[in-house]
């Protein structure tokens, strides 16, 4: 693997700022893929992405049904945004998405984080977002290595061969 400079990718630092199923899983899949390739991986959750690592929310992630132009119904029919505003639609679409992921043997969020950390990956929370949402360290799941400022995260990310990805 190589980055845009054709130098070996040694470290990847992924920032997840959104809390939808599709955004959280994109970050988890990329982080786990890096760990499996032997690349040092750090995952940083900020703003609404904190839902993925907050004990009370991590199993309640939803798919965005409003303002999601890529959302499709069976038969590859575009999903009407207006339909997403109806009661129960977001929950139904989210349940369908989770069911499809389960059929593909994609682990739930907490199991994915366990795989990442067991493989040497690290998971962090953003201090600013934690303060904004009045969250405490004890609100976070066991797989979070710490709470960092963005400056501390960037310092940790430093070095040649590092790629920072914002999802």
C-alpha cells in the first residue's frame, strides 16, 4: 500500500464526525482494514460521531432518511426524501440496513471496536465535543483509549507515512 507520495503508508488516522450507521461503519471498516493490513490505526470520534462510542447510543444508530440522495429502495429506486419524515420510516430503514449487515456477517459497533482494539488499533473521543455535549469519560464504551483535544490527536498522527482521513 502506498499514499499519494508513493511512500509506504505506515499510519492512518481516521476522524468520524457523523453518527449515522453509514458514516460510523465507513470509519470502522477503514480502521479495521488498516489494522488487518498491519498499518497503525487511530480512530477519532467528534461531534455526532460520539454516538458510536457512547454506551447509551452506540446500539441505536440510524440511517439518514432525509437529505440522503444516495439512499435507494429495493429495485434501485431513489428513496423520496419526503417519505423519510413520516413516523417510523427512519426506524424501518435503519432496521433493514442492520438486517442486511447482519446477513453479511458485519459485526455490531461494539464488536467491531473490539476487533479494532484487539488488533492494536486505538479509539479516541474529542474533548471539545465531549464538553459541548456534556459527556463524561464514564459515558463512553470500554474500547475508547482516551479523550483528546484535536491538537493532541494531530500530534499523535504526526510523522512521515501518515494519512489523515475525515469521514
